[in-house]
């Protein structure tokens, strides 16, 4: 679990929570929205711990009995709503929220409910929760975590404070990876670019042996594609499919590679490269390929994405893209 100073970015949310705590104007219901890996759960946990902390400061002390209970997952006034089925049903909300919220907190000034994957609540479950949100006990705080606001009833949205996670800039992600995971600067730049503002995704890549394998395999293709014949290209497509690489991540990776080549061709500045460790290969690619050729390759990657989204055969979409890379 993270404390506020170690959660990167999201200052607008941290400041909102900080002001709410200092003024003691705590809302009865919040919605934290953003894609998976942006830190919603960490922010919710930290806010909850701050409200429950015995020292009542601007951040959890991590030392008092209440903080230790929360860290171990055993705080009686911090309830995490769970569900066993694909959806969060009305029985889950009634049994874990509505039927227990009337019981006063055991040891804290607040009783906090965190509902993760709240977008999975059925309409019936949302209507059941709505009754509690409309007339909550003074001590109750309900925090909904979601990746999709569109699934909520307008009446739920209107009664909650909505806080949206924002993508982080690449420098923030690079610094976080270097400081907390000892990731070399050149690798941190690649992870940050590939994560597209998602800190959780960047951390997963930095710690994943699978991603390193994915990284090495794609570099092997990109650095040698001009020397490959059709049969070799088809073998690589087969390998991508067999190893279950995420196709859209493959295409994102390739876009970053060719944008590096185009950037270097325009500026001749190696400091602007994402793939700094591959300077010689990027330099060679930029010298051998014209501006139009690099633009055509980037367009071919975009076309491959469109084809895949339209359910065009994966092998065909990838083959057409690889041929465009080879020809240009």
C-alpha cells in the first residue's frame, strides 16, 4: 500500500482528499474512475487509512493500531465489497453494504466501504446502493472504483463526488521507475513511452520477464525485417500468435520504433530517442528509409489496427503490414 508522497501524479485528486481531510468536509460517496493500473485502489486505500488513522493527520501514520489493522486487511471499519459472480448483484450490495452500514463504527470516526470494479454492479444493485447513498449515516463513506463511468445510473453519478485519474507524463513515470525499482534510465524511457501514461502498466513491464521476452522478440523482427523473405515473416506471425502476444501492444511497440527513426531523421538528435540503446539500428534505419517510407510504414501500422478492430483475419492484417515495412 502506498502513502500519498509515493503515489506518482494525480495531484488534483490528492489535493481534493487533503483539503477534505483538513476541513473535515468528507463526502458520503466518491467515484474514482480511470483505466486499470492508474492507481485508483492505492489512492482509495490511502484516503481510507487517513480517515481512520488515530493521529488524524493529513496522511496515514502507518504506525498506529488502526493503520496496522488497515495494512493487514483486518480493520473492522474498512469494508471491501467482494463478489463471486461475474456481476456485482443486489444480494452483494444488500448483504455487504445496506445491512451493515447501520451498525456504527467499532473504533473509528468513519465506516468506509470500498467497491472495486463497481462498473460490474447490476441495475438492481445500483438501485439498492442508491437508497443508501441518498440517506447515509453521518459516519459512512462509500468509495466506488471503476474503469467505466458509462455503466452507472445518472442518479448514482449525481450523488457522488467524481474524481478522474489522468495519464501521467513520461518523465514522472521514468523517475518513479528509476527511484522505486532501480530501472536503468534507457529502459525506463521505453517503459514510460509504451505505458502511455499508465503507471501500473509501466511497473508491470519493469518487473515482467514475459515483457522482456516480448521486447526482445519484437526488436529481432524490427531490426531484421528488410532481410526477411515471406516465409520468415509468416513464421514470425505464427510465433506472435502462438506466444499469445497482445497484438495491439505489438503495434504500439512498432509505432514507437518507427517514430524514433522518423524523429532521428528529422533532428539527428540521439537524445530524443526512446530506444537509446538501439541507436545504431535506428540510425541505420533512418539513413536507408526516406521520409515517405517511414510515413508509409506508420500508416500501415494504423491500418493494421483498423483491420484488427474490424475482425479482419489476424494473419492477413499482420502480413500486409510486414510487407509494407519491408517494401518501404
